[in-house]
């Protein structure tokens, strides 16, 4: 095996951290990153103790600041040449309908979920084009497939636009040795998912039922994404965990078997 160096934004928790652990468990090098120095340093030390100090580096990055993304590439590439760059950092929206959301929050979600990914893609592509190889993956989410739900308009808009951006940019890439693709993890039990359920307390029970049918743990989804990223050899690839066939099968199976991934207690914490 030829070990790869993978840079993951927003990897101090959730699916980003899950992918970091998955890549490390397969013997690769990982640069974890996040906005807060304390959490980045703490996580990096933990992973170094678990997988070896030579396998993990931690860097602070604010994806809403283009220069910060430039610095992330510079520092990570000085440690190890970068083979794979994953734009995973993202934030949710408040529990308000769109016309009640303050413009400052609108700007923040767009800057993180969309502009942060666009700038991260640009930085990674320019450097990968120069070095002659690399792969970039952007994390999808609710809205990427066109689904709509009250209270998710802002978040869903950024993810819908992100899917268009990734596919469109794939057609502009000038060198075949640099790939770009997207990751669709489906419903993963993270703080982001639980927070989205909490926004509508009156439909908690229905939400719990749906999530218990369709959701999965980070430790189930992340290794799948990591393996598929390493296997992929084509641009404009969309790596999907929760396929349409899997959704149909899950609902059919729910008649006979009850999964308990999300409980009411999780939503009251």
C-alpha cells in the first residue's frame, strides 16, 4: 500500500472525525483541522496516541477566510505532500423559517457551507494542478438531492448549490490527474442531525421513527466513504452511502425489525 496524505476540514467531530479515524486505521496520514486551536490540538494528541505521532497533524483553519485555507494547504503540504483534500466543514441553520433568519446568520451559513467549500476547492485544485496529481471531495447534505423542508431552506440551498458547483467545476478541470467528486453520507447520527430534529419538538416522535429507519452511526458510514475515496479513479464521481435502493429496503425491513439509533433522550440533552 502506498500511504496517502488526506486533509479534512471540519474534522474535530462528526463525520469528518469519523473519516479521519477510518483513513488512519488503514495506515494513511491525516491532517485534521477546525476553527478552534484547543479542540484541534486536543484531538491531534488523542489520534497521535492512538495511531502514532508520525501519522497525524492538526491545523487551525477558518474556512470562511480564503487566506486561512491557503495557510492550511501550505502547512499541511510542508508536513506531507497532499494527495486528497476533503471539504467537510459545514454548519446548520437556526430553527427559524427563512424570513425570520437574521442576515448575519444567512451570511455565516453561506460563507461556511458554500463559499468555504468553493475557496477550499480552488486552493486545492491550483496546488494539485501544479504538483500533477490529487483528488478533491466535497461533502453533500440535506438539499443536495433537491429535497425541501420548512426550517431547512437556508442550509438546503447551500448544499443544493454545492452539488451544482462540484459537478460544473468537474467539467472545467484541465488535467486528468486531478479528480473532483462529492460525498453523500445520508443520515448520520451527529450533533448536526440531532440539532435539526430538535428544531421541531412537536414532530419529535415522527422524526425519531424516520431516523431510526434511515440513519446510521458515524463508525458505519465513515469507513465506507474512506474506502470508496481511495478506490475512485474518475472525476465527477458521487460516492453515496444511502442509495435509493437502500432506502426502500430499510422501510421494508422496518416492518419486521426495529432499529434504535436515535432515542428521545438524545433529543433532550
